[in-house]
C-alpha cells in the first residue's frame, strides 16, 4: 500500500442518497485502497456504513438530520474543516458539494483544493453577480473536475476555465447483484406498460412534466408509473396525482438505498430533469437493459444516449412529446429493445476501474 503523510479530505456536507453520493462512495473507497490518511467530512452518520472502514469520517451529529437545512449543514461542516486545518495544515481537500464555500475558505487559508462539479451551470448560475463570484473562485482551484463533454464546454464558455473530464465510474457488477433482490410487494400488473422514474422530488427533476405525460398516456393504454424518491416536492406531487385522479396509474415509493430491483421490474425508464451533470440513473437503467427516454437537458443525457442512438430525447418540459415517445415504445417494443442492447454495449466508456484510476492518478498529482 502506498504511504502518504499528507491527508486527503473528501468534503460532502449533505448526504442524501443521490447520484453524487454514489460517486463519492465509489471513488473514496477506491482511493482508500491505495492511500492512507483518507478522511471525509459530512454532517451526519446516515451513510457511514457504505464507506471503507479505513476512511476516517468526521460527522457533526450522530443522528438523522432531516430537520437541518442544507445550508446549515454546509456551515457546520465548514467549521469542522477549519478545525482540521488548525490541527494540521498538511492536506488537500476534494469537494463533491458546497464547492464555492470551500473554495472561498481555501482562498483565505491557502490550502490546496480539487473541486468536482456535479451539475450543469445552467441550473445554478443564473445571475451576473453569481457568475462573477463563481468565475473568480473556481479559477483558484488546483483542479476542477466535470463528468461530461458538454459540461466541460459550458465551464469553458461561462467561466473561461479548463477542466478535467472524468466520467462517472459505473459498477455494473454491483448493480446486477443488487437487482436480484426480491421485492416483497408486486408493483406492476402483468398487462400494463411498466414505467419508472428514480429521482429526488425537487424542481430540478421536474416531475410535473412526467405526470402530465402520464395523464395523456393513461387515456390510451394500460400503464403504471413508479416514482422512487424523496424530497421537498413530495406533497405537491401527491396533490397533482390526486387532482388528475391518477392514483391508479402513478405510485410513489419512498427512497430506497437499493432501487435496482424496482428498476429491473420495469420496462421503461424516464428522466424528466431540467438540468443534470451526467445522470447516473440513466447508466444504471442501461446496465439493466431498460429503454431510456430523457429530456435533452444540459448536460449528460444526449452524451450518454449518443444523440438518440441508444435512447429517446425530448425537449425539457415537452410533456406532449414525452407522451408520444412512451406510446411509440409501447407500440414497437422490439425495435426499442435493439437500442437498449446497443446502449448496454456502449457502457464501456463509464467502466468502473478505468475511471476510478483517472481519479487516483489526479489525486497523485497533488499528494
């Protein structure tokens, strides 16, 4: 095992179980096999069990943290980071979240920082002042990592920053293994079109567009949509389903640490996001050979789906076109199955070992 006196500290204040968390767990565990002195700063201990025991985890609390806001968690974890800095300045910080806060602190305390940006600036950079702040501080990072080519172009255009592109590492073996677990309750009827969406219930994921499409589709064919997730918009989504009298066609299932058996039981995965980075969930659906219909949002879906060769794309918010695509899939499943097979064959770009090695190589540059 390679020895290193300098610490590598991963920084992810708010762990909620999404794609960013999955990537952090995979990358941190992989790097800890080659590096000693790997640490993680996060707010609570809900996800500690998923990390390698060699990783030293600094939690703010030892309990469920749903009552705390995201920004409270950011602030508290920044305080933990300052405490670590005062204890021993010999470290490099690797941020997966709260990048700008960590970069500001790095600017004043002068420690090295690798910043991984997770979603398109189109979603979080919408005013002039914010653009100036992000442009200034991102340039102070030792390295900025993005996870799609389009994302890389956006950073260059918006901030004039050169970034390192590393695709999300896809652990196909783990997905296939976890997908074999049995679901206790039958979720789909045999003769219904089996549709699934796995996402946080937030504005970014735009569940309204998906519900509007199902409202159209349900009038023409038998179908069932399963929404797997959690988040602040859950009650609004429930109200929308009730308002449209779609409870027979749409079911909400709470967040699962292992959503893969539900994905395996489905036929069609739909992503309705307004913006992304490189959505893991599309890769996971393709691993299980499910057909994917996705918004052509910035960034990632078009790149994964090879401009529509291995899935279908529709304009953000265009629920009518989404409904048409779902009905087309129902009409000719055999044709779309060929696309799903091709999608599976093209997943080598996201190979787990290959992309984790890129992360390790990058870390080695600074430690």
